[in-house]
C-alpha cells in the first residue's frame, strides 16, 4: 500500500471548490483593480492593500493611477512626487519599494512584469504571497497566497492553536496552502480566500452563518472563533518624543527633507530639535528651541503648540511642536526649503505633520 505524503494528507479538492463557488456567487467583483489582467494595476493594489483596509486605499489608488498610469511613468517620476501621492497612506517603506520596483521592471523587464512568481518575489517590496497573488490574477499562475486574511481562515477552519506567524507554524501553513491549490479556477480561489478573510472571517464578530466553510470549521464547531488565530504575545509599546520646529515667515514654513531610510523616510517634515528620544528625557525648553532655530534666521518669538501623539507599528511618538516666528530669515540650503502654507496640502508630508500645519491658526491650537 502506498504511504501518503504530508502533501497528500493535506490536499482536499472540496475545500478549494467550496471557496471558488462561494466567491463566484458572493465574493467581491467590482473593486477597481479587479476584472483586469494588467499586472501593473494588480501589483499597485496589492502593495497598497498591505496592512491597509480597502476603504482607505480606493481614493489613493485612483489618484495614483491618474498621475502614474503605467509602470514606466512611475519609474521615471521624481521620488518626491511619488511620496507626495503616497502621503497619508502610511508605511512609507512601501512607497520607496514601489518606486524601486517600478525602476527594476522598466530596466530589467522592459516595463512588463514577469509572470513567474519566483521572479516577482525577487523585486523590491514583493514577498512570496504578494508575488503569488499578482501572478494568479495577471496570468493565472497556480501559486499559493498566505497573507493575514488567509492565515486567519486556515487557523480557524483547521483549528491551529499556535501563533500563525511563528516560523515553524508559518512553514506548516505554507505547505497546507500549496496542497490546497485547485487545478482550475486559481483566480476565483485566490480572490475567494481574500474575500472570506476580509468580509466574513474577520478578526472580530465573524459572520459564520454565511461562511461556505462553516461545516468543516474547527473553531466554529468548538466555539473558539474568538480565540483563533492565537494572537502574538503582547509587548510593552515603546514611547518616544520629538520636538518639531514650525518656523513661520511671510506665509511660508520651513520644511526638511528626511533621509531615504528610517521613520518617514523620503518625505519632507519639520526640523527636529533633538531627534526621536525616549519620553523620559526632560522636556525641551523654549531656550533650547530658540537656539536650535537660530541656524535658520533671527528668532523673534517662540511659542508652544498643542502636543499630539502618533502611533506607529513599533512605537508611540509624542510630538511637541513649537512655533517659531523669525525677525529675519536665513538662507535655506541643502535639505531645507521654504514652502507656502496655503499649498501645504501638496507637500509630501507624513499625515500628522500635514494635519498640524493645516491647523495653524485654528482657535485653541496654542498650548
């Protein structure tokens, strides 16, 4: 008698067929990046949707395509233009990788994305799961995805009670994902897994009554949908502080180009007094602010603005903004430039900084 391999044991054509049938009848079919085999549009949507909800992506996606209709147009665009159109969407490493990827596709592949998932996965910002999704939707390649939505579906349906992103567990999930691939209908199957995780098998309040996998779901049968997937063990969120200089002169504000890597990499921002420091460091004084601002001109007045807090993936940033009025402006050279406040919405700024500057002059802003 032939001994079954792990692949044979995990394979189950009825699983993929249930997903395919459900997606074709009840899944999402009208999203702007669907019903196309254009790899550029598919790739753009997949990158934007990483760690971001569909509702937040829709407007950005449309504006991005209007400005950069082809991968060649994106590759040839200045980086500050790319960052400006990404500003507010967050996770800015994605934008830098997006631009780098476009340049690679234009240079190495003549502006045509490769159809091989392995080649796609070698491009900047494209991992194994994203490469599989792009290849499946653009060319029908038979490749497995394993994003957060799929991990959640698998963890519940198959009763996996270990943290799914732990390497050993994730490797096992990849083997299962490969074994469950259908021979036909890869596009509907791939989209179906995404749709199930996004619309029915959600983290909180899953809609099990409408799920096509309910009859085989271990979490549903054992009343553990609230427990699975197992959450990552919590760690204390580090907290940091940054004192920002809001230098105002003749209706303009001084902006600073941030380094290409690191927090807000590639964007413009406001000059900092002391960089991102731990919150237990003594608060910056008005004298320190005036001293730091003196390099940009003759300081007339220093005033504290209302502080704000911005939460990143790995830490919480307490922002202490200081408005500085200049009696005489110095010359802005290198990575500093003066920007008209009335056009601040067009600047490639991180969301909290843009919001701060747009609120200048609002009653109650001053602390």
